């Protein structure tokens, strides 16, 4: 069967499974819609958390980034993995013990301030919409290539699927759907990685193949071969980075603390029955995440090596089938500048002009085709990419809907609204959020992982300091928290907008503050948040004794 037929089968079966689960797990109460009734088993919650966290950026874009950036791309690997550990150790158990539905709930009650709650709502919505843009873009890319439809049509189809199980099932439906999506995405990621590792290095475990010699009898190590190909074609050495040490540090830190501040991940720990279950599910999630994250560098190296060996200096008229297939999507573009009929794929250090433009988001999806794997594997990867994008998109849309219905309407504008009307408002808000997310998917401000990196930077600069000080500092008051969140968010947003959208021609290391890129500026925003929050807090009255006792109770490691 053809790739398209296999893709229809794989995607059709997975979508049927998701919709069936959503119908089975339909939310029947407000608590079901917001936190799945707080009855999810830790192992299942670990799988759902892994699927929620491993977005299209993890599945589709991270290995693509590493394959193009080499060592520099490892900042995403280190930042996102380290951030999850930070979240599991410092935030999840305490927030679960607090026992509310949402992060703005925690901020509003901890700081005893409706203004603080409103600022947190704005931050949650802002960060979530930024993040969800990358997910919907990933959905469009998968549909565009494998189902031969326009990227816009693909985004619309993804919107319809997410709308169905997010609006109908709420957190309960999303949770059990994400368990299924994790199984699909991890199988889809590992199967081609194992196949290609066997073909290239004779090792069944990709992580071992990554550091092994090639199976062509040359005795050359995979990374040595890749370094040679890269330098020969004018690219920087794959195992050496071009980013400054300070920028690597700040990007990694922004991704770490941004992970710990992402509201759609934090809310997952409200779905388990008790604090000990929150700790347990965090450990399970880390295990499930590690299966993909330890495989990504190997996938990146395999894809880059195969890419360079199959298309560099190849005759365009005899280009491999995979190249022609992806060219129709517009994600690979060839311009024969010297009219010699050869594909000159060259780096900035080459004297020959580059004639090929490749969207780095396609590398994982194209990898099985480049390696000439069976068509069913290619269809499986398409289903996995959709599972990764849709699982995270659903979690983000739920955050947006609960922020509007529960935190804004119930807690501020309409405190007397009954539970039935609140649930209806949440579903309407989810529908509206799907539409806005679709728009951002059609008009994203960058490639998938870059967009997601901005979201993490914004979360680092706004949420993380307010949450961490709310847990561990009895002296932090509402004035400090509000001031810190506003300053951190405005500064980080302004820096990103200035260099990425207003004056992209200035987006170079020599123009950045202290050599820190827009992807890493969230760390500076976080430091400003901490500094402003502490300064304002100590210049104003301390929180009430009741709030200080609340902070003390949150930190006591007992009770459920």
C-alpha cells in the first residue's frame, strides 16, 4: 500500500480511538471538567503528563533543531528535561496539596488578591496561546505532507478533533485521551529510530548506535562521519557549537524554569487523589519522557547524515522520491542558481552558494522516507506527530477555558454563577480558544520549537517566580508578586517582539543585550521578576498571619 493509504489508516484508527475515549470519559461535573475528578492513577497520570508535555516541539521539531544546530540544539534537550525535574521536585507536590483547580487559583488565594489572580489569568492565557500556535502548526505540517492537503486545511482538521474531545470531555476526557496519545507517539518515535539504527550501525538501541561505528565496513564513527560531511559542505562542525556560553546558559535556564511554570503541565498534578500520588506520577512521567528524549539526539544524527549523503550534489532530475514529495509542501525549496542541474546544499563557510532551503520541522517526519523504511512506518510517524501536537494543544486549550470560566467569571466577574453555567462557560471558552489557536496555527510567528521556546521564556518570566515564592516565602505579598509578574512579562515580551518582529534585521549576537538571544531572555525576565517582587514586598506590609500560616501548611510534607 502507498504512504498515503497507510497514513489514512494509522491516522484514522488513532483519531477513532481518541474520539471513542472522549465519549467514554465525558465530563459530568465541574470537577471532572477541571481536574478529572482527582481520581487518575499515578501511572496513567504519568503517561498523560508525558503526552501533555512532549508536544509537537518535542516530537517533530527538537530532533530537527539538533540535526541542524548540532551541539547548540542540545539546549532544548537539557532545558526541557531539567525543567521537568525542577517541576517535579519544587512545585508539583506543594501545588497538589494546595488543592485548587488552576494556577491563577493558587496565585489569587495565596496572595489574597483579585488583581494578582487577574494578572495570573492574563499570563496563563498569553503563554498558552503562544504555545498552542506551535502545536497547531505541527498538525498542519503533518497533514500537508502525508494527506496531501493544504497546511491550512490540516490545521482546521486538527481544530475539529481537539474541539470534540476538549469541549466534550474536559480534563477527564483529555487525560485518558492523552494516555492513548502517549502510546501512539512513543511507538511512532521509537520504531523508525530502531530501524534506522540497525541499518546504519547494526545496533538495535538507538542510544548505543548514536556513539557507534557505521555498518558500512569503514570503521568510522557516526559522529565523525557527520562532522566530516558538515565541514566539507561549509557547515560548522556538528559536535561543536556556535552559540556563546552565556547564551547557551540563559536559553537552558529559560527552558528549565519555563517548564516549571507552564500552567497546562502544573494542572496535571491536580488530577491525582493525593500528594504522594502527585510525587509518584511525576516520577513515572519522567521515565516516560526519557524514552523519547534520550532517543532524540540519535534520531537527529541519523537524519542529518542521511540528508547530506542523499541530496548534496545530486542531480535534481534524479532527486530521491522523498525530496520530491516534501518539495510539493513548500517545506523544501530548491533554486538552481547556477543552472547546472545539481542540488548544492551548502553552509555559510562554503564558497559555493547554497541553493536549498529546508524547514527544520520536517526532519523527524521525513527521516523514515529518507532511510527508505516501509510505508507503514511512515504512516505511523504521521500518526505520532499528530498525537504529540493534539495532546498538548488539548491541555493548553483547557487551561485557557478554565482561566476564563473559573478564574475570571466565577472568581471575579460572576461569583454567584452556579456550577452548571460555569461548566457551560468553560465549554464555550474552549470552543473560542480552539478558533484562536487555529488562527495562530495558520499564521505562526516562527517554526514550531522556536514558538514553543518563546512560550517557555514568557512562563519563566511571569509564573515561575510568583509560584516558587508563593510556596517558599512567607514574606512575599501581593504587591511584590503582581509587580514582579508584570515587569517580567512586559520586559520579556518587548525584547522578543523587538528582535523577532519589529527589527528582525537586528537579530544578531552583536545587537543582543550581553549576547543573550530572544530565546534566552526569559531568564533575565525571571531575574527581574524576582528582584522587583522582593524589593516591592519588603517595602510594603507583610501578608496577613492567615496567609503566612497557609504557606506553612503547604510545605508540611504530610496529609493528602
